C-alpha cells in the first residue's frame, strides 16, 4: 500500500468521525431543550452548540478537500502524500476570513436545520 492510500484511509476515518461528533452536538442541543427550562440560558447554549457544529463541519470540510486531492492523485498515479497541513496552511484564511468560514459552515442547511426550531421550542416551553 502506498502513502496516498494510507493517507486516504486515515483521513476518511477522521472525516466520518467528524460526522459522528456533529451528530453528538445536535443531540446535545436536543438535551438542552429538554433539560434547561430557562430559555435565557438555553438560547445562548443552543447558539454555542450551533457554532461548534459549524467549526466541526469546517474541519471536516478541510479533510474532504484533501481527500479529493488524494483521490485525484490516486487516479492519475501522481501526487504527494502527507500534505494536509501544508496545503491548508497555504490557503488558510486569517482573522475575519476564518470566522466567516465557520459561520458559512454553520449556515449550511444540514447543520442549521434543527437549531432555529430548537430555539423557538425553547422560547415557547
């Protein structure tokens, strides 16, 4: 097995792990609605969990981008292995750009879907 294959296997495993972590954050958000009756506490907690899931999805997206590069390298028979951080560092946004990247991930429908609804439920409960 060559280095690109090994890198793909490791990153794919981590990519799936981020998906499980994001699901855990969503479950924690449901728990907040159930177990935190004070909406003045629940709303900031839900917002924090929403942003945390956005950060996790941003990290997952970086792994996904590298996985696509590796897959192209495997298909063409070319490509340098073990370049995740070098590639990311070369294109890493700074300051507000990084915050914007996190917010963009948080607003993706697959991330955002339950949070506004949970916030409304928390307010009505």
